[in-house]
C-alpha cells in the first residue's frame, strides 16, 4: 500500500506548499516531525517568520535570495534594537516655515512657492539618497505628500476659501489620477490668521481638519481621485483625527460643556456607511472609546493623534526594496493637555491599532453607537504616561510601532536618545531568546492625579537608550526628534540644524 501521508510527496512540492503557509502555521508544522522541522528551519521559512515578527512584508523579486534578505533583515533589526545607526549626516534647515516627513522623504520650503525634497537613504534596504525641488505657481500655506503615489497635496495661501491642489511630487504638475481641475475647494473661511489645519492621506482618501478660534472645527474626508466628499463633520469639540484603516476613522473630541456628565471620547466613524451631509460629530458614529473620567479640578485641553504611516501606505515603487513595513499593527499616540489650577500637565496615551480594531470587530451586527468604557479597553490595551513637554511642532516621532524621543533633562550634555517599540510579536519572540539587547517594560504605570480614580495601564514595550556621541560645545543642541522607516532625524530648531541618523 502506498504511503498517503504528506511526507511521501516530492520535496519540491512540499516546499511549494510550505511557501503558502503563514508564519503561525509554519511554527505549528515545525513541531510535527523532524522532516518538517528541517524545512521550517530553512532560509525561506525563517525569512517568512522573521518578516512577520518584524512587522514587515517581502519586496518584489530581485537577485537577492531568501538567505540574503534574511541576513539583511536580521542586521537591520539588530541595528534598530541597539540604536546603532550606520551613518550620520548634518544638513541645514531652510528658511521656509513649512515641512513634512512621510514615506521616507523629508521636505521643506525655502520660499512660499518652492519645496525641496530629500529621499532618505538606507544601507539595509539599499536606498540611495536623492534630492530635488519643485517650483510652484502658487504660494503654499501647508502641504502633505505620499511618495508611493507621487502625490503632493497643497493648501493655497488664500484670503477667502481653501483651495487644495493635487500635484505630482516629482514635477509639481497636475497629478495624473486627480479630477479635472485638480483642485478641491473647501468652504471654510481662513481669513483668521490663527486657524489651524491638518492634512492626511490614506490611499485614495484625503482627510482635512480645519480649526479656527471661536468657530466650529470642520472635518472632511474626500476621495481625492474623484473630488467626491465622503463625509463632513462639524463641531467645536473636534480636535484631531487619524485613519484606523480604509473604512474606519478615529476622531478625538474634547468635552462638550453643554452636556451634563460628559466624558472625553475617541469617536470611530464608518466611512463605508456615511453620508456626505454636514452634521455634528455625535449625530452619526459607529462607536466611541471613552477616556477615564477626569476629576472635578481638571479640564482636558487640546488633543492630538499621531500615527505613521497610513494603513493604506505602500512602498515607493521607484525602489525595488527587499522588504518594507507591512499593513499590520501600528502605534497610535494620543497626547492630551490637562488644565487645572497648576500649569498644564501633558499625558501620552500609547495604543496599538489592534486594540481599537479588536473591539470594533467584536461589536454585534445591528448595535448602534455603543460606548466602549475605559475599563474594557484601556488598562491592558494601552500605556498612559506623563510627559514634561508641550506639544512640539516636530510631531513625526512615530513610525510603525516605534516611538523615539530625547530623554530629559533637555539642557544637559551628552543627550540620550530613547526608543520605545510596542511590537508585541517581537516581545513574545524575545521571551524565548537569550541575550536580547533591548529591555522589556512590562510593569504597570499608575497615575493618581487629574483623574477621578487611579488609572493603571500595562501595554508592554521594548526600551532602548543610547547616549549621543560627545559633542563640542559649539555643536547643535537638539530639542526634538523624528522617526522614519530607515532614519532618525535630530532637530535643533534654535540654530536651524538637522542631523540624519541612517539605518
């Protein structure tokens, strides 16, 4: 009788079958028999597992073998875990007052109508540095970009309505996928010089938030490829937003003082089932995540949500990369200023996308607008920490599950760079590996002040610190830090100086 087990198949066919398995199934197969273990311990399967644990995805075919890519990925991970960059380069900040960091490209203005771009290099992913500039026929008030889509989104400096231009990042001309004309007109009055605005891109979606003192904030989501408005929300309480994925939008809201016993909420809007009618934030939402209740002496002030890149982000097709960040878990940092009789207190709430999405997916069909209370999602799914700084304009301190910062005190040398990585899979793998470089923080953070009850949170993270190389007294003193997929950028805004640390 012929052997009907899987092991009787030709080895080439077994390898092909294993190449279709996800990393969790591969780990199960490794325990079946010695033959399967030998396959799983081969370079291809190990590379697939390393990609998954690192939160990365494979790149397009190239002369690099699975063994080559595995070695590069391991070297890159070790460099990040120990904050051992391979190159340091200083550049001067330009005289313009707008800038952006996204998709491995740093951009800044020299004048209101000229933008300069720098593609950041990478040793481990073989990305060469490239610089270019775009001269525009308008004066730019602010902008954002998506290098993978060759997209440049510009807010024209106007005295009345907001005009949003959709251009090519490489040429400055009309974007090939934009409607005709390639301009989105927003009916928000920007004559108030103190108005604030936020632009965010997620695939074909463009989110705009405009805020002006004394007027309701206006949040609009567009399909920028057609010019169609997906949704519009209006309200004084709207302070910040971020894309959870291509369907759900996360919106931060302060307390509505007209409402008794109100709580701060993170609203979730369903962009797939929403009207483009202009309505209030609370009129139609999918669910809401409640903050812990503040005490009677504390009033929450401004909120901000930071997360990078967008959930629909793609690597730049111009560079055939061996691997890049996958569409998996990402970190959200929600910063709140808390006002009381004393000077403002600042808190950072770190939340993984998985925490939000797991609760959203568990909502039964037909249930409308449920409140998800803090005790249900906060204590084990977040990490709430005090911070001693005001919100910095250099806000790009997060990429993927990583958050970078400079350790206090800020006015002493040498300075210390700190990396917190909330990659939960990597932490679980570390538990089974000896000689792990980064330390794990698994204890509980307790905050007693400003809240009605004691707040305890325990989302684990890996912590790495590295003292910056000794500096001469005349060298820059850095007051902010930013993070991209392959770089850390140190900022000395006082002396208009940047230092790019490349991995």
